[in-house]
């Protein structure tokens, strides 16, 4: 399936178990229409169910104008309530597929990230952006609200008061502010964005896949628990890694002073 020809996304494989998924509607600011969301949903579903050597994914946008401007409001114009709800179920599956996948995803924000585009960023493990990017949730100015994690993920990153201000005002904010608030981890000049993010992804992909997946599940799951339950969750994942080939390989490689070769088993 990953060798298929897509309508609105591009797939690029890099050495070192890294894959780039590129939103490819640059003339429409890479806005999410139904077909693009279906393709994104299907890529992550395929990676979760079929054998693959992918260990880290980079999600980015085509062109220099936008990472993703959110839902395509031209497509939504005149939609019936039923059609709107049907489309949104696809958006939900797309976003939750990224969040729940065992494969980590880095967002490379090459331009504006608005509405659903900012939700895509928040669904990823972390993000890097170019200076001058604009981000925001304009939904309150359009008569609806974020619906694929925005109201829940943003407060967990920036805190409740700031998140409410961003969400209720609908104001945009800069990539510099996003860096200060922890929404993005790094700012890179446009020419450096993809090389730097590929470097980060390659470093992550060299780590033990089961360890990376367990850390992702423990950190995300523990956020909604009291500290005692969260520590118990951590221990569940910790002990599950003890009897793995990768754990044994990591210790052996350390003692033999060589790089480990992890197999995900």
C-alpha cells in the first residue's frame, strides 16, 4: 500500500528506517479534505498492521506557505450535517492513528499550522518549525471548535489558562511563541528544517523500537493518572521490556563497546 500513488500526500523513504509523509496540496495551503484524511488514516493503519522497517515518521507539508491550514472549508461549504459528521469520523481516525501508533512521529512545520493543522502537530510526539510560521485555532471565529484533540492536547502542553486564551480568542501566535510555550521543540531555517529533522528521526530510529513505543505509551497514558497509578503504568511497560532480545542486545553491545543492532523483538 505504501507504494501506491496517492492523490494528496507523498511518501518518501530515507535510509535508517525513516519515512517522510508530506501533505501535498500546496496550492490549497495543504488544507485537509476528505481524501487527504483518508490517505493519512490508511498510511498509519497500514504501518500498524503490516510488517514494516519504519521506526520514525516525519510529517510535513509541501511548499513553503503552510504545513496545514486546517480543514478545507471550501469542501465543507454546503455540507449536510450527516456529511460533516461522516468526514469528521475520518479526521478522528486519522489523528488518533498518529497518536496511538507505536511508531513515533515528528512534525516538521514548514509554514502555517492552523486549526486541524495545529491539531496534527499536537498529535505528533514533538515538532520543529521554521521561523515566521503562524499557528492558531480560528474555530471560535467560524462557529465551531477544535474536534480532534485541540481542546485536550493544547492545555497539556501550555497549561489551561494559556490554552483557553488561544482557543477562545482564535488569535494566531508565532513560531517564537510556540517555542517558548513548548509547542515546538526547535526552530530551524527553512533550508535546514528537513535535514535537521531527518537527523533527529534517524537518531530515534536507531534506538530500540520496543523501548520507544513503551516510552510513548507510558508518557501519554500517565498524563491522565494520579502519580501512583502512573508509576504503576511505567513499571508495567518497564518489566515488559526485560525479557526482550533488544534489551539483551543493548546490554551486550554496551559491554562489547559497539553500536547495538535492534530488531524490535
